[in-house]
């Protein structure tokens, strides 16, 4: 077994089951993120997630973007342009990250697994073909904590997200996963 490089396919099931278990065990997570964009620019912000499906990425200034997923749709709010775009969660890489298990038979096609001394990268694509490109989830080798991911879109543009100061299974305010504008539309029942 080489310490670095591709993992042989016969060793995938054990790794996938450990990674799935770790994802499922981290019901909530919050912390900071650093995103390296295809053009080399870096944006930072805070994130929170609550599986299954709920997530919030709040970019620091000057990036006026807030991304919120309520489990069904992902809303991208641009406070400068005052726009909100909503897309089904299945058509974004986040759907793959937010699923509680890497259900390789149904949702995800595993393309390769790479490892070095302290990290494991699981490169997947959407088995349904709805989502173009690939997603590589990066886990720590010991505890399979999710360290970040690398998304390559249909135009081969790569975005890298590194998670930092992550706290798992602490209480996350459910209001984080609603856009403020939703509050106007529906009164609290």
C-alpha cells in the first residue's frame, strides 16, 4: 500500500464506509471557510451546516454573497445586486456534501480515492448526471473529519474550499438556514 497516491479500488469500500459514518456522525458543524477561486482569488467567510441538507455560507466583505440551503433548494443572495437565485440542491455540489451518507450505489459515482500521509480525497461525480463536473471531498486520515472539498465544474474551473476552526455537534441556530426575506413571507406558526 503506497502512502501517497491512488488507493486501489478494492480498498474503497472500507474508506467510503468510514467517511460516510463520519459525515453522518457530524450532524451539525460550524466554523470558517477559505475559498480559492478558479482565478486565484481567495474569499473567506463563516459556515454552518445541519444535516441533512441545511447549510449556510456567509462570505466576508467585500464579497456580498450569502448561500443558504433549507434542505430542498439552495438560495444565493447577492446583497449588492439585491438578487436571490434559487436552485434545486441536487444541481449543486453541496447536495453531495450534505447527504448523510455517501450512497455510492445510487447518488454518487466514485471516480478515484487519493491519499497521502494525513489526508484522503474521495473524488466523486453525480451518478444521475444532473450535476456536471466532479467533487473531491477531503478528509483527515485519522478521524475522517471533513477538511474541505475541491469542485471542478463543467467548464473545468476549479474551486477549493478549506474548512477551518470547525466545531461539530454544537447547537446551530435553525434560523441561520432561512433567508431573512423568508421571514416576511411567512409568519411564525
